[in-house]
C-alpha cells in the first residue's frame, strides 16, 4: 500500500493542501517534490490518488488525480464500550480496535473504573485513530465518543443489535453467540469493564436489558486483552472478512 496521508479538510475539489505533521512527513521524511505520487484520505469513505503540485514552507499542495471508492470496513458494525485503562495502554487498545475495524469506541464510566479520560486524552486517542487508519488502510475513522455512564450506554444500545458484556461471571459461552445470529444482526455492541470489574448491579442492568454476559475463559484478562479478544471473536465469527479473503 502506498504511503497514505490524512487530510483534516474534506476532499471536495481536485486540490488539497496538507500542513502540520502530514506536510512535515512528506517534505522531510519522504523528501517529496513536485510530481511525487501519494494516497490521501479524509476519513469519509474514499481514498484519492494524488500528485504533489507545489511544496512550500511547512505545506504541500496536492493535485487529486483519481477518487477510489475502496471499502475496507467490516460488514458488521461494531461499537465498543470500554472502561479505558491508563496512558499507553489506552492508546494501544485504540490502535488495535481501529485495525480490527471497530466503528465506534465509547469510554465507559463505571463504579470501579479509574478517572475518565480528559478532553486532551480523547484528542490523543483521536490522533491515534488517524495514525492507525493511515497504516491499516481504513478510509473511515473510528469515532471516539464522549465518555458515557455504563447504564446509559446499556440503555442506548439498539435492541436489534447483538449486545455482549464481557464478564468472568458470564453464563454465556461463545458458541451460543451463533454465527447466523451475528450475521443477521449486522451490528454488535460490546462492553468491557475496568480492572476492578463490573459491579454486580451493573452486570444486572445489562442482563436485564437483554445483553449476553460472555465468559472468555478461566483466566482474568487485562481490559485491553478482553476488548481485543471480544472484537476479534465478533468480527471473525461473523466471518464476512474471512469469507471474502
Ligand atoms: N477483578 C475483575 C477483573 C476485571 S478484568 C473481575 O473479576 O471481574 C477487566 C474486564 O475485562 C472485566 O470487567 C471484563 O469485562 C473483562 N474480562 C477479563 N477477563 C475476562 C474473562 N475471563 N471473561 C470475560 N470477561 C473478562
């Protein structure tokens, strides 16, 4: 895959200007000059073949050559609610969620959770989404939503989506979440708790609302391991990606 660049500005005409880190990388790492070919995307679903038309101080103008509607999304829409771990671990989790095709990530506010991400931390995660999308080829950005209290997240999940909460006390093993069920639903909402686990009544709120409580085995997983395992299970059980690979 050619070097991909992200444009904050929607690409609506046949030229686009890159500035900041994207321009810096093109100019000083790739040593771009007039005529250099790149791929640029704006996170709205398509990618564009482009050529450098002008380089300036801290900026690069691109001429759009061709729009390519390349869809690398999962046919299954995955929303991941997760009580985020701290620092580097939340960045790592975000990057892996992007690679696996998660559509939305919602930081969960839970009883036993640590402090919720600040606006600055959310911005950092949104930058991590862009970096991962450049690397893995996604042309749509994973949405990083504002933090939500767990009961509100449970309440807002569409009832026709498959809704799964990961918990070692769960009574639902994976084969119960049949492939046909996932394929038919078309969307899945996942919830992963904090290191301290979901409180008993939080789990009850979810199961009473029709969520499956999924047991991922006898070992206690870190938050990010549980989240990525669950996303991978949902994505690959639905099978669409593997079927078409
Ligand atoms: N002491 C906590 C462990 C929390 S681990 C407890 O006993 O609940 C952090 C989160 O990862 C959990 O809330 C759950 O969502 C998920 N998780 C970790 N290990 C899991 C397992 N074996 N099965 C299902 N979910 C798990």
